[in-house]
C-alpha cells in the first residue's frame, strides 16, 4: 500500500515555479539578483553561497511581508483535495523543496502536511517584528532531492516501493528515482514527463487520485 506521498512545492502544489524569482519580482530585487544567477546556474559558485547572495538582497525585509507575498501565490487546482484524499487513506504527505522552508512550513500548516524540507533563511527578532538577516542553510540544494528523500524514507521506515513522488522540473527526477509512482505536474521539460507514470499536463491535480489506481492498483486499490 502507498505509505508516503512526497511533493515538490513550487509549480507542483503552488502556481509559481520559482519562489526566488517570484519574491524578487515582488520585492523589486530581480535585476540585482541577475548579477550572480548565471554563475549559480552554471555551478561556478557553491549552491549555499548562491542562496546567501540571492536571499541576502532581502536583508532587512520583514518576515511578515515575505509571508504576505507567499500567501498570495495560489495553490494549483485540486491541491487541497488531493492532500486531503491521500491523508484519508492513511498516507503521510510530505514536501521536499529547493525553495524556502518558510513557504513549505506555511503550506504544511494550511494543509496538514508533514514532514517538510526546504532551504532556510535566517531572521532577527520574533513574530511580526522579525526581519531577514542574510544567513542561510541549504537543506535541499539544487540536485539534492534524492538524498533528502532517501533520508526521509529511512526515518519513516518507508521503502521506494511504498512511495509516490510529484514534481515539475528536472530537479525532481531525484524524487522520481526513489518512488514507485512518479507524477509530473505541468512538466517543464520532456525528460520530466518521460520519467513519470502519471502526467498532469495542465497543472490540475484533481485527476490524480483517480488515475493513481490505474497506474498502480496494488498501491491504491479502488
């Protein structure tokens, strides 16, 4: 039986595919971020350093403002219903994201998801008064989702044969490699669609549970 369903967050449960670009647009720092984005993508600087430079542009911004913008990023159709349906069958629903842990924790609270993994930005102060301080911890670097899922499976006592993974970009192929059922949600590259057992090309999650029985009847009996 299916025991664990792991979702990427950005572009899979939420509409915006890149949370960093999304927040840069909202905060007016996108042009400044372009100065080191190419080096980060090319691997010329270490991922955690790229993350520090990138999110360091938000230093001094209120935590409450980031939360406000992230809440305005809508869920994909069917996200809530899908999570509810999985949990009703006793499945643990988790998030592994190379985006912001702050965002993943918000979604986890709203949808009753756990555990969650994401990249951490630091704040000085507490509650509404907290402000970004420029410190970061890269818990899930780009390309690091496979080992993150392997650790999660070991901690939960779940095997790949009992796991579903859903994502939208090539960074999610590591999740797919450790799952009996891989779900591509509005895939951004043919490789993502080609590696999936279920493809939701229009980004609507509502058909997922119905198609899960067709793709893996042993894991999801009718």
